[in-house]
C-alpha cells in the first residue's frame, strides 16, 4: 500500500511538473502587457544611448550639411569682398554664418563644397572658394553679355580641422566688381 501511494505521489508530481512546462496561449491582455514592456525597454535603451551621445562633447555631429543661396541679385561685390549667401535652404548644424558668409567646420573630416554662380547681364564674375590663410581652393567664372546670363559651378573635396573656415570671395577678374543673381548658391557637407 505504501508503494502504491509513493507511486501515485510521484506520478502526480510528474503530471504537475509537465503541466507547468506546457505553454498555454496568452490572452490578449497578456500579449499587450508584453508589448508594452518591450516598448518601455526599447525606449529606455534609446534614451540611454541618446543621453550618452549628448554628454560626450567630443562626439562630432553625425552629419554636417548646408546649402545657402542668394535671395535677390547682389549689389556690386568689390574685389576681395566675401560673397554673402543670405538665404538658408538647409543647415543642420548652423555652421554657416550668412552674416559673414563663412562656414566653420564643427569637426575634423573630409568636406565637399559646391559653388554655383550666375553673373548678371553685362558682368564678369570670378568667385573663389577660400580657406583659412587665404588659400584659394576652387574658382567659378561667369561672363555674361548684355542680353544673356552666364553661369559656372565648381566642386571640391578637402580635409578640414575643427574650426577651419571656408568662404567665397570676388577674385576680381581684371579688377572688376561683379554682381550675381538669385540663382547662385553655396553648399557643403562632411563625408561620413
């Protein structure tokens, strides 16, 4: 009799253990709770990652890009004067200052710059892209007749250190002042 009771207890415990291991379908409420828990953990992880990114001041922005254009035809730009592209199309870091016409590199890296100019009728424009120290990096040249606008574009890639400045200026073809029209633009971005 004792053997029968022991066998029944063992069988019963085995059935209980097997029953615990069986996965029963979850209710809709249980599934929603699981989804909410996963979303909270995901949100917490993203928040922690973003917090670390914000606290690390040595981390450069993930991307740097700007595009500015001329709002309206410029007044005459004297030889050596900076061309001030005054209308923001895009600037995700605020690294271009339209009041000075200068781009300041927020971090070191390879940068690409593009300059597109269109001279007003009867004008000759020779516009350079300049780097700190007065180094001429590239030139766009446009010579318009009295009846037709002429345009030119230039493109360059250069390594910049954090804080380096790049801008455009009137080189002054044969000492001439120039005017450029509202189709002119200056853009740049850092290669990641």
